[in-house]
């Protein structure tokens, strides 16, 4: 009896071992045939909010470049003074996309059902103008809202450049300049940005008292410089310089008051500033005017990078205004206003 039980036990042990060996042989056979168990394909990473803003700005830049290039091939886009502006739209937009890092490439194979890139369609100059204005509005809103300071600074500069290009293209075609303000932004009533619009104890959320003091200082230096320039010029240029000096002095006071440093030991403003020699020469005076406004633009761009999201509108407005004022004194249009480290020659 015990022998029969021993045989039954051995038989019960052999059967699972046999199945296990058979399974192992099957796996090895499949492997030898180049077959493997099915695994899910890698998943494209989902872009976060910051990457979405960057990618949107890149996409708009590439679209603007393609649209301007297509419009330049049409009769109304190939004539002066339209063609040089379209060339700048294309060239600047290419530089914008490049400095933003270009189109994101994950390294994963594209899905078989993914849409292919359509060839650029022929677009009129009027359509390019509308696209420029729309892209400007988008970039202005993104620069204020994005949760990344350095990216906000770059996009604010790109928005300023796009705004300039929009105004230049409108002037070249004789068209009315489309609205450049974001859809949810209040209509501007005063071209001079008001720090009180976003005032905190330091002037703007995210800026220290010292950083706001830099804005007060750069406006005060510009005010002093334009007062001297006004004394050296005559006629309309003297009137323009005097008005500009008064505006800079007033804005300097606004920033100093917003930061609570007006007249205190922390107030960085001085009674006078060093100026270049030869200001009796109108060319030297105009060059100084350009450099003063450019310095103001640079200071605002730096402040944009430090300010908290949602509190940058006055700073971006300051960048845009100083850039426009520098151009009024003869400054060359550049792809990245306010960003001297990215200075490049126009490509038009």
C-alpha cells in the first residue's frame, strides 16, 4: 500500500514539473524565432504649462516667418517699402524661434496617424499684418502670465519686437494698425506705465526694493540726460527732449514712491550723471538719447524676469514704450529689444 502511495506522490510531483519545463521550452522557442511578448509603446510626455507657452511662441514665430516669406513673393509684398519689413518679419521670427529652443523633439517615433505638415499657403500682406497683431497679443498675455521669469523676459522682448513689426508693416502699407493689447487687458489711457497699477511695498510683486530702485534710477538718469540734450538742441527736437525729460522724471518719482525709498538713504538717484562730451553736436545728442532709452528698456526687461506672474504688465509696457522712444530718436530695430546679450543684426 505504501508503495502505491509513493508512486502516486511521485506522479503528482512530475506533472507540474513537466508543465513548467514545457512552458520554458516554449518561451525559448519563441525567442529563437524573434518573437516576444507584446509591450506598450513609449508614451509622448505631456508638456507642462511653461512648455506649452514656449511651444506656442515658437509655433507662432515659425508661422509668421512662413507667412511673411509667402507674402513677399506676391506683387504687393515685393515692392518698397513693404518688402524690407516682410524680410524683417521672416528673419526676426526665425531668430525668435531659434532663441526659444525651436520645436520640441521627444526622440520618439511619430504616430502613424499623426498629421503631416502642410505646405505654406499664399498669404496676402494684409493677412500677415493681422497674424502679427494676433501673435503680439498672445505673446504679451503669455509674458505676463507664464510661471518662468527668464522665459517671460524673452517672450516680453519678442512681443515688443512683434508689436514694432506690426506698426512698421501697417505704416508701409498705409493700413490702420490693429489692436496690440491682449483681449483681457484694459484699454491704455496713458502711454506712460503707472507703477501704482501693480504696487506693493516694493512696487511690483516679486521685486525687491532695490530692484524697483533700479527703475527709479534709470528713469532719473534719462531725465537728467534729456534735460541736458534739450539745452543743446533747438526747435521741435528741443521741445521733444524737454517733454521726454519731464516724463522720465515723473516716472522715476512714481517708482521711488511705490518702493517707499523717495528721499531715503535707499534712494539710488543722484544729483547729476556722467554724460559724453560733444553734446553740442546734434548727432552726439541723438546718440545719447538713443542710449538712454535703450538703458530704460533693458532695465524693464530685467525687471520682468524678477516679477511674479500676473504682475508684469506695467514692466512690459515700460519695455515697449522705451523701445518705441529709442526708435523715435533713430535707434535701429532689433529682434530682441531690451536683451543686449541677444543683440543680432537685422536679417532683412
